[in-house]
C-alpha cells in the first residue's frame, strides 16, 4: 500500500477577495511554521489572487496551485491562462478536470488530457480529477472512473509528476460522502488500474474529494489508499482547513 506523505489541497473555487485570501494564506503559513504538519499542503486560489497568495507563502512550505489551465502555452485564447503563466506566477500544482469545469465549460476527458500534458510541459503537477455523477453511482462507477483515467492521463503521467483526485460529483458541496468502504474500494480500484498501466500504482498520491470537513477528515484520511484530500468549502476557513491538515498522521 502507498506510503507517501499525505497531500491536503485547498480549492478556493470562485471565493474570497484579496484581503480575506491574503489573511487566510498568512494565517495558514503561520500555523505551518509553528506546527510542522505531517502533510504537504497546497492552496489553489482564484487566478487573480495567485501572486498575492504566493507572496504570502514565500517563506512557507505551503505550495500554490491553479484551479485550471489552458492546453496551449500561449496564444489567442481570451480569458484563459496557460500552465506556463501559472508556473511563472509561483504555482507548483494545477487542478485539471474538476467536475465543475467539466459541467460549466463542457470539458471532456480529451480536454483534460491536453491540459494535464500542458501542465507537465510547464513543470507543474496536475491534480487530475475523476469521479462519477449521481446517475452513474453504483455498479457503473468503477467503469466511469477507469474510462476517465484512461482518456485523461497523458502518456508521461507518473507518480512523480501527477496526482489523482477521486471526487464523486454528487458528494461535492453537498454535505454527503460515500461510505468509508466505498471510498476505500474506489481508491483500491484506481490504484490497481494505475499499477496495471505503469507498475507504479503504489507510488501515486490518490486524494479523496467531496464534502471533506473537520469532522469527517480523520476517518477518511485514515483509510488505506487515501493519500490526502481535495477540499473545497472547508478550505475557506483557517480553523476547519487546519483541522483537516492535522487529521493526517
Ligand atoms: P467540497 O468541494 O469540499 O466543497 O465538497 C470539493 C471540491 O470540489 O474539490
């Protein structure tokens, strides 16, 4: 089973203005300096706040990530941001294929594949999100996730340059989570699939995401095969996010 250090990723989504974002980043940097947490941490603020958050975290082990990137390094793509730009602004990670991007912007596995490859090209670690919708729950969920992985992961994706996040769409922001058995089973299937692909399944970081909070984090993060969490709502409050970080042992 995997033995890598846990990763807790905070996805701020389209929330917070600069004053609150900077205060949150500074507060977390202070906690990290004081507590020497057992997990690696990355904050993914809205793009306009990346330089501010990167500056607030400059003396901290907490990393910065983007919430999305374009597949091309530059060009005529109004409103988009390239992986190179994220790296240039101080990011180490970028989330790709989040279900909100898939739903709001029609992103397909092919789009996610190209974005993950672009992230690799810029030296970023993509956090590749997969997960079944409510209507795909049950027996079909494993097939859905395996198909997403097959079509979303570029050839060069390995344990050293890619993180997987299993996020059942119906669990995101809903306050509902799968049972611990269901989470453990899906992570096991994902790891087995990764192992079949490259023989390095045990080395991958596979995060769980979807309504992780200060109360349920410890039991989810203690599951075999769960290497961390992708946290939305609970990442917006220092106390809640830090409680999740501290759930990692
Ligand atoms: P949530 O979001 O923690 O608010 O459910 C998780 C995510 O979308 O990554």
